[in-house]
């Protein structure tokens, strides 16, 4: 799975630069053809990201989030999250690599992360890590991640994809 990357650590498969982790896209987001029964997959479309929800502690979004009707997309996500946090893994990783997100997607993703942190922090003493991935030249997505973290009042790890 993923190595734990926090600001005071250097991950085995990446290098640090200005407190940001640089990793190759293929190291983190390679296709997993060995899906288990613990995973729920929402396929990527031109307007929605691929989502992997894994009871081993992975919540991963990869792609674009520009849907104009995110309710249908997020309902499956939220139902799984409610069930997952009844018995979460020892460490839960939220892995977010979005190429682009529109304002509607921003609102729904922010609400969903807020629900995750609220459920997690209220009911569990287990660890929770959010990794926000962005391309080195994509300052807009870095800014979006820092906006989310400041609004939610929780730390994010910012990881540069080379």
C-alpha cells in the first residue's frame, strides 16, 4: 500500500524538498489489478475521479472532479465512509490527487472531508492522515489543498508528483 508520510519523516520512495514530498506518479497511483473484496471502486469518468475505498484504511481519489451534479457521486462515497468508521483501520489514509476541481466539487469534497474528520475524531482514537498530491507546476491545486487544510483546521501532507 502507501508508506506513511508525515512532515517529520522521509518516505522510502520519495525525496523531500522544502517540507514537501516529491514522488513519481507511478509509485503512488499505479493501477492495482489485484483488487480485494475489501475494496469498493468508483470508476473514473471525464468528470469524476476514480475512487478506491478500502477497508484496510485507504480512501483514494484520482482524476478530475468537475461534475455539476455531485450528489449522485458523493452518496456512494458517504455511505461507505459511514460504514467504514464503525470499525476503521489502525491508520486511515485519505489520498487525494485531483487534476482539477470545480466550485461544486470543492464544496462537496470539503463537506465530505469534514464528515470524515468529524466521524473519525469523535469516535476513534486511531490515526488519520491526509495526503494531498499535486504536480510541481500546479500551484492552483497546492493552494486548494492549503485552503482545505486551513478551513478544516487539520494538517495535510503536500506531495509533489514529478
